[in-house]
């Protein structure tokens, strides 16, 4: 829909702009530095005076789809044709694959004659395009032609991620956004080189993904009125899910599906009472309490259910991870929890996926090949350190730093407060490598900022809580520690504001930031 509008705007406005482009004689220098990018680049060497200017004769040279994506980004605001060609040419932005830049890294060489974007993988080209976009003035985000010069500052950027996993999470169970809203969110997070989107697909209130072998999960568990407080409801069909996976992959985002178990299963049990120990359907619940439901660990039907769900999810998920929840199982005894994980963790491996779960799964000796998502606050977590020593990997989501559903301060609307208020400086002011003692850095896969949706109703609510804090987490995940600098970060963030304004993003105008 948005693409359609952009294309339409371009078609309508193009002739007008070609006529007025020559009138645009005001030489507006671009105040953007190579180091102005979010997240911070690993290395930048400016070449003052060697700037590249995008003009109506510029061409984009490249054979893959990222060249087309770049053209689609630049055409609306410039009003230029910017043809995508495969033969090298003068006055060009060239995208080229070559060895030596790592999985997601890239090099951007900007000279008066051309811009060269070099990467080893498509992902690197995609990341380089996100950087290039930010090196142009905010007006490049406009969806109708702007009368101005389009200058990219000269120099060389060499960039690669600190961590392979840079994620965020949407909780579809407590508030169900439409697939279109999820796509818009993917557009916005991928600008900051976030490369994983974790979808929390089930909880006590609702079940949000169609499972063919257990159709009542969505017929009953995903019915209207199954969001928190009886708001909203709904679910993803398998086609919806597959479409999201593809849409995300085009933007270098891997979808990570989560089914929460053995707790947080009330919605599943309202649909299938045989999943309770007494066989009696519990009442439907859309309140915000947690920890009261549990699968019946001693019954075989539980494992038929779990295996069907894991198999069907694995079949439609190309990414490596399958998240099995495992948090807050206050209604499951410790022994039952371990017995459950002993059977379920191997099931994830059986269907070719890496088991991923909230850090509680680390209590299980079967979690050695798993990924634990640390969501605690305390620094000392012996069971996490033990699991990591036995081979488990870690993704850092400390609740008092990364939980996007925490309020910014006492006065901002929406959000919870159990892990404290999280202003931008709090989200930014920590190091994933040193937060937990006794964890060697190679065991840390990366960072993730979860956005739980108990207090969310709309896309605006999502955006307000996610931005700008998510950018802080994106920078912790992408940028080398040596670039970590609050004053630099807050200046770059303030300068980014006009892009969100143009894009209609309702971000929190944090008083810690001087917004442009
Ligand atoms: C906790 C809880 C979720 C809540 C969330 C709210 C985890 C892993 N389990 O995080 O059920 O929605 O807090 O902040």
C-alpha cells in the first residue's frame, strides 16, 4: 500500500521536478558526517571535498535486489529516474559482492566520481544501503520530490557488527497487531540493522498462529476478544506467517517464532481441555496475571501437542531458532519443569532448529545446545553461568535495560514499571559483554529488546515505546565497544528525529535528547 502510494507520487510528480530541478541553484551543503550514522559505524575515514552528488544522470549499478531497493529509496524524494543497470558506468552508485567483508559487513567508498558499496553477502549490501540512506539529508525520506542537492559526504566507511544477533520482540498474544502493522514495524527496525524479530505467538490470553493439527487453538484461543482486557484478538494464518517471513527476509530480518510453555498456556487449554491435568476447560482469561497455568507434564497428550506445534512451526520457519518460552512456570514443580524440558528440548533439535528459551530453561541439563534469553535484573545468575559453561549461548535482554514495555518515566503514557523506568540513557548505558559475571564474550550471541504488549492497543503505542530506545539497543548490538559514547549517541539520535517525523513515527521526544 505504502509502496503503491510512493510509486503513484513519483509518477505524478516526476515531470514537474525535471522541469524545476535546474532552478534548484541554492548550494546547500549537507551537514551530515560519516560518523553521524545510527548505529555508529566501526570505522570512518572522511575525505573532505571529495563528496558525491546524486543527480538526474546518476545510475545504480548492481545485479541483485538490493540495488532495486536502493533505487526505490532514492527515487521519491530526488524525483530522479536512477535506472538500475548491470554495466559499470560513470556517476554511479555501484553495489558489488566480493570476499573479505564478513557475513553482514560492508565497505562504502564515497568519491566525487562514484559511490562503491562492497560486501560479501547480500546482508552486507542491505546494511550498507541503510548507512548510505542516513548519509543523505533527512529530506531523502520525503515521498514527493524535493528541490535540493543530494550530496553524500566523501570518505570510506568500513563496518561490521559486534554481535550476530540484534533483535527485538513483538508480543502478539496480549495485543494482536495486523500483519500490515508488523510489516511497518519491520521497515522501521531494519533501518537500524536489527536482524531478528522474535514473535511471541502464544500466552494465557491468546493463541496467534494457526496449527493445522490443533485447529481450535486459533478458532477458540485466537477468537475476537482474546487480547488483554478483552480487546482485539485474531491470529496469523500460515500464509500470513510465510508472507511475514519473506517480507522480513527481504529486509535482512529473520523471524524467530515463540510458543510459550509449559506455563502461559491458558488460551491453549480453553481450546483443548485435555491439555490440563483434570481435563476441565479453564475459564478464558484476559487479565495481566502471569504464572498460573501449566501443561500437564505427566500426560502423553502433552508431548503429542508440543511435537505437532514444533513440527508445524519449524516447517514454516527458515531461520535457525525456535523459541519455546519456559518463563514464569510457578504452577509447574521444579521436577516437572526439568522432566518437561528433557523431552521438549530434543524435539526442537529433531525438527532441525536450535532451541531458544527464556533463561529459566538453563536449569535443565538438556539445555547445553540451546540459546538462553537472559531477562533478569540481578547480575549474579549461577544457573545461567552454569548452562553457559556447559555450552549454552546467551542473548541479553536484561529487563531493566532492554524491556521496551517499561515506562520511560512516571509521566509518559503506557508501559509497565516492574523493572523500573527506562529512559534512553538507561537503555544505552550498559555493556552486553560485562553485565553478567563469568560469561565469556564468545558465548554471547547478541542482544534483544522485547516489547510486551499488555498496555498496547495501537501502532502508535508500539512506536512510542520502541523509539527511540530500540536504537540504543541496536547500537549496543552492532557497534564496536570503542565507539560507545553517550554524547555522540544522543547527538546522532537528535539529528535522526526529522526522519521519524517525515515517516510519521510517533516516537518519544525524550527530554534527554536535543531534537532537531
Ligand atoms: C515478563 C513475563 C511476561 C510479561 C513481561 C512484562 C517474561 C520473560 N515473562 O517477561 O509474561 O509480559 O514480563 O514486562
